[in-house]
C-alpha cells in the first residue's frame, strides 16, 4: 500500500542499487541564465530539448554530472549554441542534433 510518490522513489532507489555496477548514472543540469538555479534531467534528450528551447541571448549552458565529475557539455557564446569540443558525451550530442532536426520541421 504505497502512495504513488513513495512507490516511485522506492523504484528509483532500487534501480540505482541494482544497476550501480553496470549502468552509468548521468545527470544533466540545464542553466538557462547565468546565476539562476538549473533544471536537472536524467535523460539527455530532455536536457537537449531544454537547451535548444532556451534563448541564446540568455547564454544557457549544460552541465553533465557523472560520479564525482562535472563538465560543461554545451553552451551559448556570442549568440550561438554549440556542443563543447573534446567532450566524450555522444549521448547528449546525438540528442541535441535530433531535437534540432525535429524542431526545424
């Protein structure tokens, strides 16, 4: 007899414990304006969509958290959004390119 929220938290915790040895746990934080609190996503596709929809003039950027490391994987500079070069985050790059193509239509 669980409430929906309690069941969801328990399922998420169990998945993390069971899958901790075989699955990479990545979180993405999209910050739409410098100095503002970011929005966290566990799905690269949702993070890419949020980054795509953020106005470039607000200089949004995306942080990827994996384990104890945090990296900037995307940012907007001079009004242009770009994926940071040299970052091995093909998941976010592919999600961003898919979102950009879908948004064009």
